[in-house]
C-alpha cells in the first residue's frame, strides 16, 4: 500500500515537473507591434508567414537558419532582389521550397492559401494594418485563428527599424540576438552623430531612388529615406518638395538647386530597363558603367556633383532592412569625408557579416564614381 | 425656290463662300499665332528664374547663359516645349482623322484602344523587363509602346480589310481592344513590385520630363511627313464626311482612303505616345474644339485641329510646371484639366446658338 502511494506520488511529481518544464519551454509571448496592438502567442513562433519577403534579412540577423522559420512568404524578395536571393539559395537550398502566397506586391496576397499553411504567426507590413491598403488580409487571418503582428521597415524605417527588429526577435524567441544587434546599430548611428557635432556645413544632395529608369528624378521626400539623409548631415534637395515619403522632381529644379553630392540607388530590379545595377551579382566595371550612364543623361554634366566627381551608387534594397545602418554610414562619409574619416561602411559590413548575418553580404553595395 | 440659281445668286453664293474661306483662313492664322505664343510662354516658364528674355537671348547667343542656365534651356525647356508642341500636333491630327473616317465623334486613339496597347507595351518593359531584342535599354520602353500601339492599329486595319466599310464593327473592335489591353495592363500591375508599379503608373499618366532632342527629332520627322499627306487627303475626307455612298459616287476609293488614314493615325499616335506616355484628351478634344471654331471643311479643320492640339499641350505644359514649383505634374492629368473648361464652354455656347 505504502509502496503504491509512494509510486503514485512519484508519478504525480513527474507529471507536475513535466508540465512545468514544458511550460518553461512554451512560455506564452506577449508583444506590442508597431501598429500599437498587443498580441499574445502561445509560444515563440517556429513557422512564420512573412508578407514582406525581404524581411528575411532581418531574420538572418537573428537566427542561424532563417529559412527554417518560413512557413510561407510573398515572392517579392525573389523577384525584386534576385541576386540577394541567389546568395540565400546557395546557403539554404530549401528556400526554393518555401510556399509563395503571392507573386509580388501586397495586393497579390492569397489569404486562403495563407490560412491553409497554418503558420504560427503572420508578420505583415503596415500596409496591411488597419487603415492600410490591404487591411482585410489581417482581419481574415485573425478570423482564421492566425495571430498577426505588424512590423515596419518600409514606411518609416528611421523610427521603426529597431522596434520592428525587436518585435521579430520576440516573436521567434531570440531577444538576446536582437539586443546585441540593436546595441551595435545604435553605437554606429551614435558615432555618426558624434562626428557631426562639430560640423557646420550641410552639403546639398540629390538622392535619386531607382536611378536611371524613371523620369528625372524620383527622390525621397522629407519622410522615409529623407530622415536618414538628414541624420547623415545632408540637405536633401527633394525634402522641401514633399513632406511625404517620395517626391518627383523636374530636371530644371535639380539644375537650379545644383546639388553638391549625387547618390543614385539601384539593384538587379533595374537591370532590364537600363537603370543603375549594384549589389550582389554585379562586378565593379558593370556597376561603374551603369552609374556613369546615369549621370550622362541630358543636363547632368552641368551639376556641381558631377563636375566635382561626388557621384555615388547605393544598393537600394538595404534601405528597408535593419542593414540601413550601412547606407547611413556610406551617406555620411560621402557628405562629410573629412569628419567621417574613421567611419568605414566596409568594415562595419565585415563585422555584421562575421557577428550577425546567417547569410553574409557579398559584393559591392556602395560605390564612388571616380 | 427656283430649280437652279441665276448668275446673280451664284455670284452671291461665291462671294459668301469667299468670305467664309477668308474668315477661316484668318482664324487659322490666329490659332497659329496663339500656338506660337503658348510655345514661347512654355519656353519661358520653369522653376528656375530663367525668364523668356534670357531664353530668347540664350537661343540666339550661345555665350549669353552660364553652364547651368544653358543646360536648363537646351536640355530641359527646349526639348520639353518642342515635344509638347509636336505631340499636340500629332495626337490632334490623328484624332481628327479618326473621327472622320469612323464617322464617330467619340473616336480617338484613346477610345479605340491604341493608347491602352501602348501602355501594355510599356508595362511589359517596365514590369517584366520584356523588350524587343537589339533595342538599347534606354529605348526599350518607348520601342515597346510604339510596337504595341502599332499592333493595335494593324488589328483595326485588318478589320477594315476583312469587313470592308462597316464603321460600327471597327468601333466595336476598337472598344474590344481597349478592354483587352486594359486587362493586360492590370495583369502586369498585379504582378509588379512597388517600384515597378510606381514607374508604370507615372508612365501611363504621361510626362514631358522624358523629353530629349533625339525624341524631338524623331517625332518631328514623323509629323512633317504625315501632316502633308493628311492635308492632301482633305478633299476626299470631306466627301466621306458627307456620307460613304456620296463619297463613293464621287469616285473615292473609301476602303483605301480609310486604310491610308489609319496608317497615318497609327504612326502619329504610336510615336507620340512612345515618348510621352498616354495623353488621351488631346486626341479627342483638339478636333472637337477645332470643329466648333472652324467647321467641317477639312482643308481648314485638319490644320485647326493640329494647332489646337499644340496649344492645349503647350498650355498644359506651362501649367504642369507652375502648379507646384519644382514638381512636374504629369502632363496627362493637366491636359484634361486644362482642356475640359474650354471644351465645355464651347459645347454650351454652341447649344446656346442653336
């Protein structure tokens, strides 16, 4: 009898311990997303639905095998950044098998398919948030019992990059990795602020997005990327034209403002239409030839930036990722070469590759046209 | 009423006719003058403080302007102003001819799917990177737009060939093209990345900021070749306006006339749209305004349409530069907004007369 009691007690103890330890592994996670909503997950997510495929870069900063976290995603990363995708595929061939729930922009999001793959959580950009263009998607996913969190690396990356990265880390239970990268990010941004402290000048700059394909010139307004330009000590000539995310400038306005520095962004997505290509997959000669063609467009030869040889190319797709730190460093260096002598984006990239990224960056992400 | 007028009455009619012709010639000259003034105004307008005095001096004296000013004049203002003028001439002439050969006041390159086709060509290049092999990358969007606009008109032409004279079928076929190509454009938009989508939307809205002297030269050649041919066809076109049977009884080969007119229309429209995107309103409103001003006589109606188109485009260009300083508002938007008030006032005035 006593033996039986002892055995049952032992069993009960084992049960309690097992439950406790299971609970320790599967702690519920409560997060506040960038739309200000509080979301609770039963446990850290193992299978994520990623509505902005390019956020794989953020996951790669947090997790040694980011592809294993994907339950499904939109096809934007593969289509618009084919060369970076190739880097990921070389490292993780399984990336080709990740279900694609939409071919391109957020309008192509196939809700039914997304529900069918039963992700632990859906990570959506703010265009899916209440008031956004595609807000029905979030409602439908939640109705199907799939928790939804909103991140933002795109609309207001200057303010939302760090909160969004932290949020992603909480969702997958990798807080420590996020803390380390955020500390690194902040320290490097702080270094730029420190170097600028004694600098009086703010050189004028034309920052042309997707350079060479659309009519001159598509540029950021005061918001969005414009915030990084201001932070890096530049006076963006397009900031006065628009307070919003983007501005469409006329060539005459550009010639009249006569910027001291020119930066064009580009990438593999501009290859077919003759725009600036840069980033992984392109060699120096190709990039320089395209950059030279961009500033050989009618009227550009007269710009001070072109005459003074302060013409630079930047890989566009890092702007909407936590790697925008690198773009900020490159910008600061171009704007204030003297003050930023010790700011070296190549060294920073090497350190990020070594310490954080599951798939290291490879290739030329910024360049000077000499 | 006598069966035939006497010599005195004939003389009176001839005199009245002479008066009408003179009045129309004067109107034409006035339109020409307005077009030149609008062009000059366009040249003298821009976000920099380069006024038309400096512009005039810069045009004739290369040393009068500094580097940036001279770039503004020769690389921005002049190509854009010339392109505006030429696009107006081309699209309004195309619209005028189309309205006549189809006997339909709603016909224009825009309503018959030609512009949708050129949008689709551009979309293929911008969104999917599909172009014609061998075309330099800077030209692939223009080349695609041209080819697809041309394809659309060739489809319309084969309808003329197969079905002979039925204008109703031609119009219906045009509308079918319009919906087909619009659906295809929507499909590419659905597939597009945000960046490509934005670029495509800007392209479709139409803009003069893609002007360059190369494009001006090309379009000028097309206009200079096509317009005299259109003018030469003015008499038979006039007869066609009186009715197809009447035209045939006058010995006019109607099918051939339509075919040649469609050929001119296709080349004019396709070239203009390839360079500036789809600007629909000029092709529709230019001819209507001209008709309200000058009447149906094609010898005057055609040049009047062309000049009206040029005036609309030049003024729209001025407005697109002036509304928000530093920003070039897509000219397709402005054209409709500038042209509509004129259009409506003429329609209402005419109804008031009747």
